[in-house]
């Protein structure tokens, strides 16, 4: 369970704004995002491609490259401003306190080194372990992530493993130093359904075993419901809605969130009686964002003169639900959202220990 008694969040994004500087000029990727992740908690970040989810993860790791830059706000890890750390301090934190599982495991593994050599580097560098100790710990963690025959995996090269095996190796590598924070950037992309389910169950069990906090980035709302305690919905570089899994899945308040649920196919639904309702249009480019609410051009609840106003009270449409057990996370909506009569809100099932009846229902895949 999340440690809500902790006075300092493990990770805090304080009015964070990120931009990429290219030949065409400044491209604002993320604007005024505020999030808090507490020790032992799992937070899901969902939204369409191009909304800035991966950019936030790379910013936490300080992997934005030369083109990316923090132009506003702060990233605080364990109370320390990441921008104020030296290169050596960042190297000590990466892999040891913060680890990341990338979207493509093949690109995260060195094709010229065996799996055992790559895994052993982590405890050798971060814990000062000997080669014998490092290989022993690596072999044990391969067994912990349910890879059969760890000795064969240790001697193998990345191209000799399947996609699911590569993903488990990357997860094992991320957990070798027992990090406090694990960033997962769509870790099941490209995996078949069976392997995907196994990886999701593995992540959930490892989180409980090691007490690691998770920032889970995904398009799949069903996976987020299985793994996370809270969810934040991103659109065009902004957080438009956040809350617990139960709150957001049962009572989505923002039109974009309701749109995401409306385009999920349900296995038990009649496609004729309940056709999918896709969100029209696509995410606008950062350089072409409209005035006021960024979702306005695609929203059925759009109100001219209000949703496209540029005053401080209407430029953001973020909705955050308060958590009584954690006053520090409470926030008020910037403006009430009007529900369209043509777009009714349908409650969706989620997996939660607080809702055992729903745990047996199949989850939709997005």
C-alpha cells in the first residue's frame, strides 16, 4: 500500500514544462504538469500517442538529449531537485534509485554482450560487488522473473531470446539494484496477449515483493487498472484528469477520459447494439494547439466563448479528485465539466482488492 504518511513524495513534478528546441523553434511538449508519487504507490499515465507521457519519463531520468529542456517547474526526487544534481550524482541515482524499463527491449540490450555480462554490470557499478557476487545476484533475479533455465539465459545473447524473454531480462536488470522508483514505458508493446498478461502479473508481484514505486505508461486502460493505484490522463502535454482507479474508471469527468472509455471494445458487448465511439480527429501538434482547452476542437461538449477563452481560469481543464487520507494530493477542478447528453458515462469494470466482484470480470483492452 502507498505510504501516505510520508511527508515528502518520492517523486514530485511541480508545474513542470518541457520543450524541444528544433530548427523550427521551440516545441512545447509538456506544459504545467503537476504530479506526486508516494513511496510504495503505483501511478498510471495514459493518453494517446504524442501526449507527452514518454517525455515525462525521460525527463525524470534526465535523458532528454540536447534538444530537450526543462523550461518551467521542477522535478523533485526524494525532495531533491534533479536539475541541481551534478553529472556524477545523476549517474549514482540512475539504475540504483531510479530505473527504467523501455518500450523496445531489443534496443535497451547490447547485442554484442551476453545477458550475464550486461546484468552483472549493475551490481558491480552501483553496489561494488565482485564479478562472482554480481553474476549470482543476476542469476537469482532471472529466476525471480520466472525465466526458465537461468544459466542458459545468462550465456545467451539478446538475439537468441524471444521478445517476452527480452522484456523479462530488462525488468530483471532494472530491479537488480532494488530501485525506489521504476519507470515503465509501455513495457508490453509488441508482445502477444499471453506473454503480455504474464509480464503484467510479474510486474504486479514484483512491486509487492520489493516495495518499488511505479510510474506506468501505457495506452491499455485494462493494464493500468490491474497494476496501478491511481491514474493520470494526459492530453496534448497536460494532465486533464487524475484520481484513484475506482474514481476515474467508475466516474470519468473529463470529456477526453470518457472518450477513451467509449472507444474500448468489450468482449461481451454486441457490436451492433453498442458500436464503438471513436474520438474524432487527432492530437494537435504542439505548434498548432488551440486557445483555451486543448481538447476543444475534438470535444462534443465544446462551448464557444468559454472553452476557447484564454483567461487563467479556463486555459486548463485539469480535474483532480481529492484523497481524504492524503491532503497533500487534494486539488480542485479549474472549471466544471458539462456532460453531453449524447455521450452518456458508462461505468467500466476494474480489478481492485476493494472490489472483489469486479476482479473476476475480464478487462477491456484499448
